[in-house]
C-alpha cells in the first residue's frame, strides 16, 4: 500500500477535521483516507467527455421516427389494453 504525507495543513482546518473524525468515530487518518479514495473514484473531465460522446453516438443510433408512446402510456395508466397486445 502506498503512503502520502501532506504538509502545511491550516491549523483550523486540521482541528475541524479532527472533530469531524471524532464525531464519526474514525481516526483522522481513516477520515482522510476515505476522502482521498472518494476523490480518486470521481470521473475525470476526459472520462466524462468520453461518456458524453458515447451517449451522443447511442442517441444518434436510435430510430429518428420512433412511435409516440403517449397512447400506450395512457392505456397502461388506465389499465386498458394496448394496441400491441
């Protein structure tokens, strides 16, 4: 497992973090580790851009003249039979 040393943390911020860790019944180290792991799991701008590109490609692959689902939804809401049955 890797390690990290963080220097020059504001004293007031460090004290707030200690209180937060104490309120959560965690060590300061466990609180910091969790925050860093959460930050590392977040998507980068490049990853989000790639996801949007893929989503846009999927959207473009859908039929352009998809049938209107309004009547089907109304029938389902009213417990009627749909024309597809």
